[in-house]
C-alpha cells in the first residue's frame, strides 16, 4: 500500500511578515495608480485621456473600455483571491497599449528606413 505524503510545515513556503507587508504596499500603490491616475480619467473622459485616444483614432469606446478594465484590475489587486487574475488582466491591458502605441507611431511616421 502506498501513502501520499501531505505537505508539512517544512515544505510549505513561508513569507515573512516584512515581505508580506512590502508586497501589500506595492499592491496598494499599483491599485491606486491604475484606479485613480489611469482608470478614472478615462472613465470620466478627462481631456488628458481624450486627446490621447483621439490621436489613436479608434474613438471613445476604446478609452471607456480601457478605463473600466483598469478600474477592475485596480479593485482586483486589493482582493486576495483575485490578485493573480487582476495582475494578468492588467498585463494584457498594458500589452494592448504598447501594441496600439507602436501601430499608431508607425502609421504616423511611416515605415522604418
């Protein structure tokens, strides 16, 4: 008969209290950035956000969608069970922003020489 060993306290990684507090502090700072500094201006159509999205040329719907996704990610960073999914979603939003930046920059300057 074989037995399956259950994880013991020695095999489970332990994070120190200091590291845990530092990580929570970083999560809170990122949530504040994505929520207050990045998401809210897009949702309320602040002029700083509308100028950028008008330059892209995709209309206001992309600005509102990006703002809602950033706000959802910011809230998710503060919910312990949602942290990994929220971080992954925010990575997707940032990759999309990078693609749009490169596409709009290449379209406005022409192909590289």
